[in-house]
C-alpha cells in the first residue's frame, strides 16, 4: 500500500511554494527532491520515484522552485533556486526524527542542490538524477567547477544516451571528484531515463531507479 502523501506549503522569501511530503514508518533517511527545468514536482517520473523510495524506507519531500510555482517557464537564477533548496532542507529536517537528510534532483534540480551544498547547505549526501554536465551538443561548456570541493557521498545516475552528459566527460569528472562520488549508468537511458524499445510510463521509469538510490543511501547513511 502506498505511503500517504501530504501537501504542504513552504515559505521561500516573500512567497510560498508547494511541497509534497511522505513518511513511512521508521524511515532510515529523508530525501528532498527537486524537479528539472521543464516540469514541476508533480511530474509522473518524480511521483513514481518518491513513492517507490517510500517503500524502501525513505521519507521524501518534493517541492517546486519559485518560477514553477509562479507559472513561469524560465528557471530561477541560482541564488533564488539555492534559497529554495535551503528552506526545503530545513522543512524536511524539522519533520525528521533525527535521521539523515539527503538532497536529490532531476537535472537542473540536482545541479542547484550541488551548488547549494557548495555554498554551505548541510546535506548527508547528494543524488543526481541525470546531471546536466553540459548543454546538448556543447561538451565544451562544462558545469563542473563547484563539484570538486565536495566531499559528501554523491550518486550520479545517468543514462548512456543522455545528451546532457557525454559519457567519457562525466566519467572523468566523477573520477576527479574523488572516492565519495559514484557513477551508475542506466544502459540505453536518455535524459529522462527512457530506454528505446521498452514501453514504460514515466512513473514506472521513476520507480525503476529508486532501488539503486535507496541502496546507496543505506550504504552511506
């Protein structure tokens, strides 16, 4: 039976953003999850992902960035996104029972989480659901500078056909970060983790990556 979800409101600056919180009995960790640039927290991929994590003993908090809440299409600049991340983590921590609180995000959301941690946000670890290492077709424009000073556990989940991360480049970046960073490839997956020839809903795809994330969190809790 799915863990019940609760809609919550999160005050970010002078406005509020929406959140969805779910807590199974005696979770071993909490994971705060941010959406990608083109979709909000209610995207089926994220719903499937967090609901599956609840089944693995992880409490979850999904939230919207301010631009999404306001109905704008262009993502927030890093200062605004980082401010939202800090508040969401504080809310998750206030609802925890002392268990570790992790940060995760799809593409843009994960990159903003890593930038927030680089600027001092506390998190037990980071999970990247498709890290946007560079714009598609522009491997020379790497978004990696802030990653090399991070020493907390980091899991990079990446599809081998993801146009936002040339495999050789991402492997090099992860190796240079150090032993705390782990890269797991989803064979044939694109930036949304869809695999050609496999008909699955976005919700099913999201659920399919949850076991690897839960296992990493348990091993590094």
